């Protein structure tokens, strides 16, 4: 066999590992821009169960069968195909050719054939996803927040995967013919790439070596590029959905977190507590991502932009400006923006999440129905961000719709949103009888 230029391979491996390491550090720093207050109250056993069922088992995906099956095909393919990548990396480092076969791995050709089966599944799924996304009228894939980079990103990654899959199959097919020519060690036949042999059968041995090596390099450089690219893409959910699900709160559905300082103040007013809070919070609610929790920002980086949340949002369905998916995309974009300013040692700009990214019109349109949280396949909670922004608008900015002010005044004086005194609240009901 032709020797693999090990030095070139090692250089590329170190170079891409360094870029990846830096990018991972940046994302971690950006997530930790959020405050440290968040702690999940879900028990460890439940969190592990969620990890197995929701993350590994993708249980929430199966509410919609077609995308769920296609997604499962890509997901399982991604895991299985990575085993072959271990072999390719070892070959690159050691200058060997198919090291698992060299060391006498039993049923090596069956192992590669199984991987090829998953490659075919991934290929089919990617093509169907491309067609669905670009040629079918699926509302959640056509929203305005997906214009530009998000749509390009989704298409690029699918094309990327198709190229990688074709590269492996072509590499394997040419390898099989080179085995017949006595150039490479015998492995036994590979089921799927074996069917491609007639396409290459007329090539000379030297040309086949060029084809096989070229696709080997396309594959491994593609993997390196993919690893770095993913960190800039919505496909970061491949990795971050696991910690996101593990740390998600699995308490009563729709339960909102109370603000400690306000809860305490009310308890004092009602004579339930006398304990004064020494240090008032620096900010009520959230104006920017730095006022959100690290978990809110982790969720934003984990979002796959699938739009399931938006497709069930009653505000969005009835034509309001609100899209919970956009809320999470805005949190991620703003975190990236602040992160870049930190990298350049710049002071914060005059922008903020609420105002420059998310408008008040959006957050006021939310009915706090919790449907988006319920629907999200990876337990993201867009409602939490909306509530925090609303708290800021109400408590610090004093800028909420006028009708809300009278409603809140009624709650304060009458213990109900209406203007009736408390003892007249049920009159309408009695009169009906
Ligand atoms: S909680 Fe708000 S954002 Fe979420 S689905 Fe309901 S209305 Fe939409
Ligand atoms: S928040 Fe969840 S449901 Fe909504 S787009 Fe992101 S991943 Fe999909």
C-alpha cells in the first residue's frame, strides 16, 4: 500500500484539535455569561432516566413519526459510523492501512458492511431532509427567522454529510478492487460498496490508488472540518442536548419560578415571615443574556431550530409576532455577540437582548401556556426567557401594556383580575342559576 503522509495527518489533527479546543472554551465561557443561580430541582435518578429516554432514546421526537424516523436513522448512523473514524484516525497516526483488519479483527468485512448499512440510511435520510426542507411546504421550516444563515446552515450540513457518506463508499469500493489487484490486504467483501465495483473496474491500479487515497483524505478532512463547523451551527445540539436534558427541570408542568425577593416581601406583608432580605437583587428579570441563567444560555446553544415549539405556539398560530424558536435563537446570537466583545476586550455595546433582539411585542404576546416547553424534543424552556424579560419590562422598565396595569391593580386590591370587590366575584354565577 501507499504510505500515508503521517506528518501531514498529524499536523492537521493537531491544528483542528487546537481550533476545536479554543471554540469549546469560547462556548463554555459564553454559556457562563449567564448567572449561576440555576440549580435543577429534579432528582438525580429522574435526570438519568431523562438522559436515557429523552436524549439517547429521543422519546419526545416520536410525536411526529416521519421526521423522528429520519432523525433516528441519521443519529444512529452518526454513532456507528464514528467507529470507522477511529480506525481512520489510527491509520493516519500510525501510517497503517485498515489497522483493525491488520490486527486480525474477526468478521472485519461484516463490521464494515454494517457500517455501510448505516451509511446508506444516513444518505437516504439526508436526501429526504433536503427535499422536505427545500421543496415541500412545511410551515415550521419556512418561518421568517430561518431566512439567510439558518436555512443555509441546515442545507450545508446535509450536503456535507452526503459528501462524507459518498466518500466512504467510493473509498471502500476502490479498496476492494485494489485487493483484487493484490495491492491491499484482503478483507473479504463489503456488502454495499461491493455493488459499486463495476463503476471503477476499468481503472488502472495506479488510478485506483489515487481514487482510494483521495476519498480517504476527503473523508478525514471532511470530518475535521465538520467537527469545527458544528460548533458554529445549530448542529451543536448533537452534543449539547445531553447536558441540557440532564440538567433540565422536570417539575410540575408549567410551574414558574418565583422571585425570592418578591416572594419574601409578600410573605412579610402577609405576616407569614419577618425575615428581611439583606441584599436586593441587582436586577429584576432579564434585560440582557447576562441576567439570564447559564441554563437558559445552554438551552439556546442546544436548540436545533426544529420549530416544533413555534408550530404549537397559540400566539404564533394566531398571527402574533412571537416565535419561541426565535427567542432561543436570539439568546444564542446575543451571547455570541457579547462573547466576541469580550474576546476583543471591548466594553459592552449599547445593545441588549430585550429591545435589540427580542421586542416587547413578542414577549407580551405570550399566553404562558407552556406548549412550547412541552413540545421541545430536548427539554428547552423558551417560556422561562420570556417570563424573565417580562419581569424586567414590568418591574424595572415599567413599560407594559396599559390594560395589564389595571388588571394588576385589581389583583392587588380585589384579589382577582376584574374590578369587582371580592364578595361580588361570583354574582354572575348566582344570577345565572
Ligand atoms: S408559552 Fe408562550 S411562547 Fe410558549 S407556546 Fe405558549 S404562548 Fe407560545
Ligand atoms: S426550542 Fe426546542 S422545539 Fe423549539 S426550535 Fe429549539 S429545539 Fe426545537
